[in-house]
C-alpha cells in the first residue's frame, strides 16, 4: 500500500510541474539594471521583463520629474501600484503595454504591492557642448527603491524592507543656443523695455536691466568693462517656445506684457555672479566713425531651472549692438 501511495504522490508531483509554469519565492530583477516605459511622454507605466516574469510600476503622470531631487510616494491601490507577474510562457512589451494584450502567455501568479514607500532619487545627465567649454543636459536618471513594501501574494503577505526597482532614464533635447542666421553677429535692443537679446524661432536669450555703466561715455576704443549678474541688474534669461504655439519674434521679446503666443515652455535664469569668477557680463567697445560697436559676452554664466543647471561656456558671445557716439 505504501508503494502505491508513493507512486500516487510522485504522479501528482509530475502533474503539478507543468514546464510552462513558474513557481516564485522571491522577486529578483537585479540583473536588469534599467526599466522601460510604455509611453516615454507620460512615464506612467514602467516595467522590467524577464523571460517569464514582469515587474510593473504604475504612477500618475508627473511622478517622474526631470529635475534633480528626491521624491517620495506612498503605494496604494488607486494611483501608485506595484505589480509582479509570472507567466506560463515568454512575456514581451505587448503583454504589458498593449491596449488589448495578447491572450498568451497567461498569468500564473500575481503579487500586488499593498503598502510601502516609493523613493525616487533623480540626477541630471549632461555632456560637454560641442562648440565651447559649456555643458548641455541630455536627460535624467531616476533611481527607484521601494521601502517596507508589502506584497500580497497567493501564499500570504511578504514584506521587503528595501527592494530596488532599479533605474529609469529619461531623454531631453539639449538646449539650443544657436542664434538666427546673422552675418554681422548682431544682438538686439528693445526700445520700450531695458533688454538686450539674441534669438531664434524657438528661443531667446536676454539680459534685462543691463548695467548702463557698461556703455557709459566717454569710452576708450578697445576697452572692456564688466559687471555681475545680480538680483536687480544684468538679469539673464533663456526662454523657449512651446512647440506648435508660434515663433519667437523681436516684437514678442520686446513686449511690455508678454503675449500669450507663442507659449513659453521653459524659463532658465542666470545664477547670480561671483566677482572674478562667474556670472560676468563683459562689454568690449570699438569706434567706427561716430558709431560705437559694443560686443556683449557672458562669461562663466550658468543657467538654472529648478534644481537643473547647465553652463553656457567660459566666454559666450551674445552679439554686438551699435549706438551713436554722443560726446
């Protein structure tokens, strides 16, 4: 009798071990460093895949922030979901992201994150600019960790004090600071607002309330004068137009009240200057006949938006403006 009982147990064991099924005791995606997104515009569903496993993180749009810092969210059943799934066959992106997921493979086991904390630590990725010694931001790296997460699974709840979801990288278009075709290298002045600037269809770079002593007469030809970026003077702004809302024009830049079109997508601000070090506005003047030509250079200027920043370069030429000699 014992012999037949042993044979029955062995048969049940064989029947329960379907080659397509996957029995999981611990989630392990450590060999997959980076996660992917179903939609890189919204970043609302991130996933990591193994041959027969998937680890999913669903969050509201805006949870992944392209700005260095630490961000914390609470796992819940409505907005911040963590899901692990095992399948009876090879799983692909279409099984996760498709509006109508394929009927195969089938989910054989599912774990749901019921509580815990999502911690996202974000850093910016940058590279040297090709034309000078400045930098440009190319994207952001988001390191995601679950703290004290409880997985509700068929065999009972399992708590992980620290579970590393891994990295997710977003890509951004580096700042464009190539001015419109201008063989004379001119910059521009506004008549009604104290602003000098240069521009292209999609952006403009301006200096507001530029220090008047940089142009004060008498001027010795070839002379260079410098002044720092401060909270009230030489305020530097880099503004970009939102795609599809119109083009940057001199009339737009010089308006006392900024028009609604084009819509401004990003505003970057020059960091305050440090004497002999950074944030310096330099003006070098030459005289031709009765006309002064002032070349405006931004030296070691760093532009900042939130916690993100990049360097224009050690000597970034805004352009030349001309003014008649009055003395």
